């Protein structure tokens, strides 16, 4: 596995979530959580819109000494690049299309579209900003044209090539095969982006890493267009379980507070399938589970201690399914283990 880091898109993909509309203050708070977790890149929306540019300039001014870099997510479009440069972002995440209908709708031939891309990458390079080029809907659009986009980007030495499963329909083994094939063709770093429509956004990210991808796009809670993308907490917990050294530069303890904050401002619950959900992430209810926990220790029914991600246990007694565990048992257990 050659995992190099995380590109968090809560402030771009996340803003496309139906319930999200972060104001300036909320942008700043989310930015604070992400930099304290220590994600490598933060992707922001396209500053070609002046209201977005204002937020981006503010985040750039707050960046200070944090090692997190800011990337603007833009189209294959000169104006978007010029506006991003004005905002002094560290890099550009250029999203391209290989869809013949979309290119025709721009009144361009695919050769003209590629020529524009070449000019745009060269403009970015001239200003010494990092550049990533991705092709929307990798799993459905014509692969020959996608490869032409990647080959051009690769020949101009972009920092990363982006591989998005835009519709969220790829299965983990298809991801493994496709990423392996693209890995064998290019030396450039590969960035992957998985939507969750069929529920595979986490497994697909892990499969892609196993196949040689280097960078993963995430968002807090996984929020994004439709069912969203790979949740930051889930990706980090997976990497921690694979090998704690993979996550040693991140502060996982902030994950629970960060995801609960985003849930609050989106006026929603943390989804029950995330470990950062304080009600159920580390809840223990069945008599058999409670007995084992109390007699043998929490590792009997916990994949990681809650303290790792700043979460907490919830031991539920006196329910229809619980056995004879008493309040005293729970207190003794909590005194012994805390959240570790
Ligand atoms: C979208 C675009 C995108 C872009 C991903 C990328 C996708 O549909 O809003 O820049 O690589 O899922 O294709 O998020
Ligand atoms: Cu997306």
C-alpha cells in the first residue's frame, strides 16, 4: 500500500449535500477541525463565484503554519484558474469531462477540449501551483478519451491524476481492477473519489489503495452530493486498523467532535453507521456483550477503544435484551477502563 494522504472535501463536495449551506464562520470552524485533524489537503469550492472567493481568501489567510494545503475545485477553464490564483490557493483540482455530449455542449471538439486543458495546465505550472486533473465518471465514460486526458496530464507532470466514481456504482473488485490497470500505465500519483450510492464508498477507497492509489477524497460524515462520499472518520479508522503507522501523523481524537459539529450545523444526527455517533458507535446492550465486556475487557466487543477517535462508551442496562448487569458493575467497569 502506498497511501500518501487525504484530500478532504467537506468544504466542496460536502457543500453539495442537500442540508449543507455553510456560512463564513462555519467554513472557518470546519477548516479549524480539519487542520487540527491534520488532513493533507482541504478542497474548497470554485472561487469563480465572488461569494466563494471571499471564503477562500479567508481560509488562505488562516492557514498560517499548518501543513494543510488548500486546493480549489475548478473546471477546465481559464477564468477559474485566474480567479484561484488571485485567491492564492496552493493548488488546483481541475475536473474534466470525457463525456462526448458534454464536450459537444461546450461547442468544442474533443481535440479542442484537450488543447484547452493543455493551455490551462501550462498556465497553472507557470504560476507554480500544484495541479490535479480528473475525469468525471471514470466507470462509465469512454475509456479512450479518459486515457487521453490522463496521458496529457501525465506528460505535463501534474501532481495527481483524479479517478472519481461519480455515480457511486463501482463494486470493490471493479475498483481494484480499474485502479490496477491505470496504476500500471502511469507513474503519477493517483487520487480517488468514491460516492456511496451503493454503500461502497469506504470499501472502494480501501480497494483502490490496495491497487496502488495514493490519495483519497473524504468529507466529514461523508456528506456530499446524494448519498455522499467516503467519510473521513471511517477512512482513518480503517487505515488505523490496517496499520496504526499509516495514521500516526493525524490527530484522530478530534474526529468525533468534528463530525458531531458538522451534524449539528446540518441539523441532522451523525449517521448510525459511523463510529463517531455518540449514542451507538460504542453502545453495548445485549446481556452477553455486557457480561463479556465486564468480565474480560472491552476488546471483546470493540474494534478500537473509543478514546482513539475521541468517542465514548454507552453501556445500556435494564433493557429487554440485557441480562443482570447492574449500575455498580457499569461504574466499576468505567473506573477501570475509562474510554481506553
Ligand atoms: C461532482 C463532481 C465530482 C468530482 C470529483 C473530482 C465527482 O459530481 O460534483 O473532482 O474528481 O464525483 O465526479 O465530485
Ligand atoms: Cu463527487
